[in-house]
C-alpha cells in the first residue's frame, strides 16, 4: 500500500481528494483561459508592428499563428521542467537504489523515464513521476484489484500531483507572469502599441522611409 488507511476513513479521504482535484482543475482552467486570451490579443494588437520592426532590423520574419507562438514558448519551458522532473525521479527509481524485490519493476520504469526524456515527452514523464511520488515504489500494490478504494485514492493522488505540475508550468510561462501583473489589458496593449510605433518610426527615419 502507498499509505496505511483505516477502512472507515477511505470514503472521506476519497471525497477530500476529489474536492482538492476539482479546485485545482478549476484553477488550471482559469489560468489557461487567461493565458490563451492574452496570446490571442498579443497576436492581434502587436504581431504586425513587431514584424515590421524586425524586418527593418534585418531579421528574417516568418508569419506564425498564435498557436505556433504559444507552442514555441511552452516548449522551451516544458524542456526545462522535463529536465527538472527527470533529475528528481531518476534518483528515486534508479535500479541500484531500490529494494531488491522492486529492482525489476524499477528497471522497467527507469527505462520508460529515459525514453520519455529522450523523446521530450513531458506528459508521460509527469504520469510516471506521479506514480513514483504517490506510491513510494510499492508497485506490487497495483496488482491487488480487490482494493478498489485504495486504487481510487492512488489514482486521485496521481491526478493531483499531475495537475499541480501542469499548473506550475503555466505559472512559469512568461506570458502568464505578464498577464497576471496587468490590471487593464486594453491599456496595456494601447501603451505597448505606442511604444512599438515610436520604435518603428525611429527605424524608418534611419532608413529614410515615411513614418506611420
């Protein structure tokens, strides 16, 4: 067992875990909405003028969608998080560091986490991490199908660990940090646009072009 739990307490624990997961899921949805809205508005208000500035500066500009921008930014952060999670769980699950009876299972999982890292598969690594964290390597407990409530507890604990990691990833996103500090988005983008136009006009003067 991952934890020693009295039978009469299991239902209560399950309900508490469900409530905790629901609260976290609601928070994650709120964060995702904030981030996606900010990315959409940034693309709408600023992308064209930023591209003009880059072209005048001599950079090669490729038009990209807001989805591609989001993926590029998230990808960089996911790679950092992937390394962090890998370092943490690889120490816990290394075959040479676990109990002898868990060595075979540890070798299997250690192989899986290495494959996930090599493939930049953060989702799989998070799932593996949640299993390792919540079960403290007592993998044989998963074979006991009669302990349904214990499995529910384990499953919920894993889901909570996973969603906490996902929320942490969002909180580390630079756009999310930015939008979290903004009080008025309309004012923010209006100010940014003016700043970028001044930069663009300065560059145009240097190039002998007309200002906007």
